[in-house]
């Protein structure tokens, strides 16, 4: 199934970026890529359940392509079939919980942790990288 989202890979872990149109999905993906992530998909993310994991990939028609608003569509290195480790729901700053309850993104009966973050907070990339590091502990 396809989801209107973006997805990047950080150290082998897929991060699904969800949000309404204009909330900064591609912009956040670009900043994460600049910080060391690799593009999986922009705009349309294909999710499949394989052996109890959610795998993210991109439609072949748009592989390696991401919209950089104000520049153009960029072609970047990309990866496919990455297991999702985290979903990020983009929300307005005022809706970011200070101390959130544990939440999950559920697809095909598989759950991954879900964070509600604001795309344009200066610390958002650091929060995502550090959260993924904490999952390994």
C-alpha cells in the first residue's frame, strides 16, 4: 500500500515522515539527508509487511527523486526495502507534546514507534537521530 509520506534511512533504520500537504515532509527529509540519512522515497512511500517487519520502498517511477521547493526535483542516492524503525507525524509546534505518551504507527498489524514533531524546529533532526540511537540501547 502507498502512503502520502516521505522516508529516509538512518544507519539501516527506516524513518517514515507523515503529515498533511505543506507540513514539511520533503524539507525535513532533505535536512536529514544533509545530516547523513539516505533517501528511500519522497511523496509516495510503499509499505509492505514481510516476516513481521514493515519494509519501505519507492515506486520505480520516482526512485531517487525528491522535491526541493525553490530549487527543483533533485536526483539523489537512494535505497529500497528498508525496515521501518520509526514514524514521525509532523504537527504544528503547539501540538508537540512535552512528555508524550508512547504511541505507535500501525500498518498491516505491525507497529513502530510514532513521534509527533514539528518539521521546522531547529532540533528536529537531532531528536530523530538521538531517538534512533536510544532504540539500540
